[in-house]
C-alpha cells in the first residue's frame, strides 16, 4: 500500500505545477481592482481542496475578502483535531518595482520559484494542503483536519477575528498550525515560539496657529519641531531601556530553560553587524542581542515630519511637528495599557509652551507558545524527520496578531511551522520559494499529523 510520503514524492512535479497555477492569480488584497482575482483565487483553492479529498469545502464571504474553509473529520472523536491556518492574498507587485520577470508568471531559477506570494504565503499554505492530500488519498489520516485560509492577512486581518469568534465551535481544535514564517538556513530548521505585540501611535506637537517667520518670532515662540525632539529625547534611559513609568511592569522574565534554548540559535555579533552595518550596538546590556529582539519590549521612533525640508532654504518656524512611534510588546503586556502609559508620559513631558495630542493607530497582542508542550514536541520531531536534523528555537521580533486571536478565542496551542527562508524576499521584488523547502514542508507536515496522533 502506498504511504503518504510515497504519494507526495510520486506527485511532486504535479504539486509544483499546481502551485504555479495558484501563483498566477494576482490575489492582491490591497487593490480594489483585484477583487475579482481575490474571489478567483479563493475558488481555485477551494476546488483544489475538494480534489484533495476534503469532505466539506466552502468559500465563505466576510465584510472584506472571503475565507476558504475545508474539513475532514473522518478520524473520529477520539483522534486529535488540527486546524491549519494560512492566507492566499499577496502583496502588490509590478515589473517596474525591480522584478527580473513578471511577478505573476512563475519562473524557476537555481532551484527556486520566483513569483509574488511564492513564500508569503501561497507556497507555504499550499504545502499544507498537499500534505493533507497525500494523507487523504492514501487512507484515513490519523487526525481530523480543519483548514482556514484567509484573504486579508496582508491588510491586517480586519475581519478574521470576528469570523473566529462567530465560529468557535466549528473551528475548535486541539492544536493550530500556522505555516507563514521563515527559518534561517535551508539545512537547519527552526521554530519561532513567540511573536511580539504592537502598539502604534502618533504624537502631534502644536505651537503657533500657523507657520511663522523665524526672524520675526524665533526666540519668543517655542518651535514645535524642537519641542518634539526634546520630548522624544526623554523616552529612553542612558542604558537603552524605555523611560516610560510602568512600561515593564507586566513583562515576564526569561526562564533559564528559554535562555539556554535561544542561545543555540543565536547569531554572532559579526553576523548582526554585517546585516545592519551599524558601528556599535545599542540597547539593554543585561540582555544578549538575540534576547533584545524577541524577549524584550521596545519603543521606536518610526518617523518625523515638520516644517520645511525641501531643496534650498526657507526660514520657517513650523506650526506643528509629528512623530510616529511604535512599541513592540512581549508576553503579558496589554497593547491598550501600553498606549495609555506612553500617552500619559508624552503629555507629562509636553512643556506649557506647546500642546500635544497622542493618537492610537494600531494595536496587536503578543503571543508565546510553550516549548515544553506536547504539540511543540510533535513539531520538533516532525522537523527532525523532515529535515534530518532537530530544530532550534527562536523568539520572533515581529508581530502576527492572529496567533493571540487563536489562543484567546479557541484556547488551543499554536505552532509556527515555517517552510520559508529569511532570504526569500517576501514583500520585495524577486520574491522566491525554494523548491526543496516546498517538498520538505509537505513531508514535515505529514510527519506532524502523524506525531500529534501518536502513530
């Protein structure tokens, strides 16, 4: 009898051709003119899931782009249920952006598929679909399968949280798997077991009712650009820590077992220096560089705007100045509470010579996964079988809001099972996906389904 792995190997070429067909659909969720393509991509994926053997497949409308949902529950009530999440929408792309070929006509070069969405996230999500097909077409899978593939991840997932809340019972699972992340090296798998949350705000400092002549009013009017710089300069302590009172109150300390696990995947200072080009590193000296990235919260100034900054000179005293500020948050920090703490501190720092307004623009919860749990153990074994070497563990510095939604709404452990590489160029020109990683991903996903079921 043919095994799932044998089926996957025998159909490898067909899987790649199907992925190419999927990649040719320009499912750009940010572009209103691509609404028809979004629907077409959802229908294409749903039809492929039906061919794979899912017993129920639906394209479900939302207030935005549709969700594709498929399930197979033939393993029975005693078997674990796995919910797989991914997304079929992609970032905008055009040849003039710097692509070497049409971003929506897949091209293979040097063992890689070049196309928009190849790694983020069509290729990774499709690897999960093909793993399910291999199991479904070779006998009963050892787990119940639920697949939720959305079309709005690239615009911040505005409708998925409500969809999950309204469909809790239908989506209930013993573990949630997300294949929408990257590992460092093709020969060394890694598992991200945390993502940081986000509080994004805008600070506006206002002075005179209009721009003024600096010769006529300079010296008696506090320049809002200067006032903004003075405020921002007080947001950090000399050691690099954030100076906002209460900012660290809810931060969970790193456990010794975590620090040891993270050290195994830590990059050298030379590697960080090569990537960044900075002359010297900055930040909290009590934490290693890799710990500052994933285990500590930050406050960053993302941009300034004020006055005149064009060519030539203009002696203007600006009426206002603006700064964009983001806080990356770690486990146990509440985005809204952090906003309130930072807002109140900014208002306290504002001198009486100007006025300030602080506005919340975006927020997302941090998430952390248990590296000692049974689901994580199954993932570790699956990677070792799929790659031939055990994975290392890493804390992610970025934000993936849907993880906290799954944890909070479904009360299920989440596993980040990435099959991409950090050098794949997601969101940029010439995005690509390693063919080797695509097939390793399929086999690793099969191993995970088998391991979580204990077979």
